[in-house]
C-alpha cells in the first residue's frame, strides 16, 4: 500500500494567553482539586458531598471550555493557537520543558468532549452508585481521570502529554479494580496496567528520541525541524508512537485488556470508551501528524493496525452474551476505524476526529443505557436473561435505540456521517482497506442488532423475582442528552465545518478519487448495513433465545467467545516463554553467579581457617617455630657454602 506523503500543517509558536484564555489552566485544576479534596479527606469525611463536588468541578470545566471555544471561534484562523506556561517544570542543562498548555482547534474539541460527556457520566453516576459504600472515593477517581485526560490533550509538549498519559493509566487501574473485593476485578485492573505499560515503553522511548534528535520535546519545535530529520529516525518515532497508541486505545496486539476492563462499574466503562483512555491513542497520532506525514512506513503500519482491529473487535462483539463486553468489542472496532483514518494522513485526520466525537456521544449513550438495563435487571449482564424490555424501560429503550441507529450508520444519525467519511477516504486510498471498512460496517450492524433483539425484543427470559423498572431521572436525563447528541452530531460535517476547522492543525484535505460517485458508495454501505441487520433478524430475531449459551457451536463462534484467542496467544507466546526465561535467569543466578560468589567466599573461609591454626596463642609454640626457622636458615647457608 502506498500512501502519498504530504506536507504537514506546521505547529506555530502559539500566542500568549490573554483575557479569558488565562483560565485555561483552571479547566484542569477544577477536577484535579476535586480529586485531591475527596481522596485526601477520605471516603467517610466526604461521603455527604463528594458526588456534588465531583459533578460541580467537571461541570465548571465544561462551562469554561465552552466559553473558550466560543471565544476561539471569534478569532482569525491564523490566531487560533493559544499557549499558556503554568510554570517552569524542567530546566536541566539544555533540556527545557515547561508545564505549558496549547489550546488550538484540536484541543478545543477534545475539551468539549471530555468535560461535556464527562459531566453527564458524573451526573449519571450519582444515581448508579447511590448505594455503594465507597461512592465518595469513586467520584474522586472519576475527577482524577478527567483531570489526567485534560492534561494529556492540553499539553504543548510530549513530556506534559506523557504526564497525562500516565495519569489516565493510573486512574483506569483504580476504577477498573474499584470493586477489588472481586478477584476478577482485581485481575482485570492488573491486566490493564501491565498491558498499558508495554505501550508506555513506546511513549517513553519516543519522548527521549524526540529530545535526542531535535533538542526539544515541544510540538512547535519538533514540527519546525521535522523536515531536517532523516527518514529512519522519523520512522522509528512513528512506530514508537504507534506502540503507545495501541496500548491506550486497545488496538491489536495490545487489545486484550479492554474486554476485561468491564469489571469496573458501568460509568467507568462509559468514561473509558467515550471520553478518555481509548481516545488518547487516536489523539496522539493526529497530534503527531508532523511525524507521520514524514514516514510512509509508519503511516502504513497505522492503517494496518486500524484495519485489523476494526474487524477483530467487530467479530468478538458478535459472540458476546455479556452486554457490556459486546459493547467493548464495538469500541475496539470503532477505535480501529479512527486509527485507520488517522493513518491515511491529511485525507483522514479530520474524519478520525469527527468519528471520535460522534462515537463519544453514542458510545456513552449505549454504555450508560446498558447500565440502566443492568439497574433494571438486578445487575445481571447476560443478555440471554433479558428480552421484552422495551416496554419495561421505555426511556432506556428509546435512547439506546438512537445510539444503536447511530453506531450502525443509519441516516441521519451521527455515525452515518462520520463512519461513511472514513469508508470513502479508505476506498479513495486503497481497495483492500476500503473493503475492510465496508465489511466492518456490515458486521457492526449484525452484532448491534443482535444486542437490540436479545435485550429489548422477544419473550421475557427474566429470572423469578426480577421486576424490571425504569431508572431514576438522574440517570435517564443524561441518556436523553446523549441520545440527542447521537442524533444531531452529524451536523459537524455540514459545510465541511470540521474539516475546515481542523485544517490549520492537520493540513487541508486532499482531493478524493473514488472512481465512482460518492452517492453510489453511500448506497452500497447502506445496503451492507441493512444486510447485517437482516442476518441478525434471521438468526436471532426469528428464533427462541435459550437462557444458556449452546455448548456445541462452530469454531468461529468459539474463537469469538475466546476473544479470538488473544489471551491464549499472549500466554503462549509472551507470558509462558517469559516465565521460563525468568526461571532460567533465577537458575543461572543461583547456580552460576551465586555459586561463584559463595564458592569464592567458602575458599577464602577455608584458607583462613587453615592459616588460623598457626596462631595458637602459646609462647612455647612460637619459640619452637622460631627455633625451627633458625635451623632452616642455618642449614640453607651451610648448603650454599658447601656448593
């Protein structure tokens, strides 16, 4: 595959913050302060107000972000990069890295997504976690998560970005394992932490290589000098950043943690999948466009990873009976679409961000809807125990249905506009890549229709004693807002607004050469989607859904249930050989290094014991030794004289 390289949009030195932009640091400070107060004072002292403080801080950040965005809209295009140095963070020799913030067209959109969707998830959590004994600590962790993600997208250099990068990793670990009394939750948190450490190696090495190559880690400095770097260095940088992105965004081969992360409370899943964590990798690639636009190999690698992952996650989603894990497979797939688009360079950067925004709306809607269903079904996550819930939870059903129509790409819902743009860009670049996106759209329609049919339609499969009921308004109102965003989010593409808005950051969109009229491709995609829906109806909707999954299934179903053997591969190829390697090192250390050291010590101990016997402490022994020595000296002298 050949991706034509284009000159990336330069990151200029931003203008100093003034006026309302002086509040930029407050966007991060509010949720960070909320987290600090709640976690330092403790769960018991803050249990009465932590949920209010948690919601208020993130809502405050959203209001400031909205004001900043409106103000930025009023500026000229050439004056839409604003910088703020909070303090001089690192100043060691030739290495200078201030804690600097960059507010431009890209970070402005992320701020609205993180704080807006994050606020809705916080409000929803007030009802969802109402009876949890550690609810205050939960809101402290949520605030920490939002503050870390805001740091990640606002940093003006890779070191500040890395601080936020590690912050979201820490927060995800704390939230995935929030119910650590469950062994499965503790294991899932540890797994997410370990897998992400692999990706973080790429981020750390990439940051070091940036400084070694360019003498700086700032976006503006690297962008200005990118043309002078050699191709090999830029390729290494691109691949290291891709490794980092694979970890945070759960892309193949570092995807295995995402489905296990469903062990955390459902609002955590919504926050990870819609507004934080998994979007970080896409942000990193798009923000680093000045790297990827100089290396065809790294761009191709991003496209391949995205194409493989979008199919990988979609296939997994087809066989999951756990409603949250089905949606988790969906996230893996949808992030794959975004990653693929980002790998297409200027032809796809804007559409990657467009789909990231619409996905944030409908995926938060779907996950919180799943939480509402669980609330109605006494925390049961098995869709085989659902059925006929459309009338029992009408608000949840209607809002979930809008999210469903958005994710499968039915016009005029948000996903139709954003995903179709990625499919068009993919076909414009390469037929194979385009077909992968098209097949993924069909599979998405199948597994999401399966979720709808098993959850809301068919006969009742509830257990005795279960009485489904609608969630309280504190949970359903966020669902309504997200449903509205899922329906209207496509408006961002009208008049090519989002493309023009992001052009100063990612470069102008090149002319697309499809070979067929765009409307023809749109109709083909819609037909494929409808075929996916029809197959779901024929295989699930028309048949009785058993309360337990059948034991005898095809190999493809078994593979999908086992997450396409991702864990088995990691265990067989990485973990077990790693264990044996470490065991070998232990044996070498015990029998080699330690044996040599202990043997040397034993030898000297034996020698010292032997020589110690010469020191008896008796004067007569020493006198006899002196006499014996004198006799030997006399005999030696006589022998010499005789000779």
